[in-house]
């Protein structure tokens, strides 16, 4: 059974006919989207889904293209992205299809549904690291703070030491730990955040958080690191004097 997708400006419309399934080079169509030829990419993918209706990857690619369009606030494109990705996930619920669908649902402000879909995506291997970030955001929006922290812990464990987001992720884990009244974990993760952060402003925020937790020794270490970068920082010097 094949599903014909209208690639014009109207919402995606599906109708049925019969065809033989055959592998298709989806990356070929995505190349057009990367070259800002979205209309052509959508048209080619629409034809591909008509000819090879059993290829879930074509629907994933179509959904990704529409979702990129939706990032500029295009709600019609977002609806098309969700519809294509829902169809792909119903055919082959891979981590990639579910991850994109969950991210699209999150963009559509359905946090609870996004959390459920992204959790399914994270449970499948191989899972994209970014899925855990989206899961954390969805869970936090839905008020599931423990789930949000677990997702960030998973992301942190998977990211390389060169990932520039490590400091920010560690601080978010610390912040969530405080919301869960897990002070020892918060102290540990603010320390990790200080070790991974490079900007003066980030280090200052971490030091302030450490001071609020009465972790004066940790704050001094953070402030010393900050002052190595910015020796004349008056705020950091004042905070260090208080900590001592």
C-alpha cells in the first residue's frame, strides 16, 4: 500500500494505492534541502513515498525537511513534519524516527507526549545523544524533574570531554538536584560544572551557587580559576574574600 504525499503548501494528504517496495537513496533528496531547495526535496520525496511506500526512511527524511522549515515558526510545516514522522514511526519505530517525532511534538508544546515519545527513542539503540537533551527539556516542562535529571546524566555520560556543553549540562544537573532536595549531588555537579566551564560569567554563576550551598571551599576553587582568566574581576575578588 502506498501513501501519496502532496508537497505543496497544503497540509499533507494521504491516499492509498498499490506498489512494490524497493530501497531508495533518501540521502539524495536531503541534499536538496541542505542546498535550500526544500520544494524540490519535498516533491522528490513525495514521489518516492508513492513508489516505495514501505520505506520508512523516506518519511523520516520528509519529516526532517519539514521540521527544519518549522524551526522558523511555520506551524503548517510543523504539522506536516509531525504527520510524516508519525507515519514513519508507525512503520519502523527506530530511535531516529521517534527522536525527531518527539522533538517535533516538543516544538508543538505537547510536553507530556514529547516526553513519552523521547523516552521510547532513548530506550532504543543506537540512540542519538541529542535525544537525551530533548527528553530532559520535555520532562522538565512536564514537571518530571527526576526524569529530566536522569536524561541529562545519560547525556553527560555519553558526551566527549571536548563537548562545549558539558559545563552547562553539569550546572543544569546541579540545579535539578537542588529542586529534588539532593544537596550532596548538587555540590558534586557544581564542582563538575566549574571544571568544565570556560567563560568568566559561567564560572561566576557557579561560584555564587556554591556560596548559596555553603560550599566555600568549592567556591574558592572556582573563583581562583575565574581570576586566572580575569585577574581584575572585582566581584570575584569580593566573593573570594567572603568565602575565606
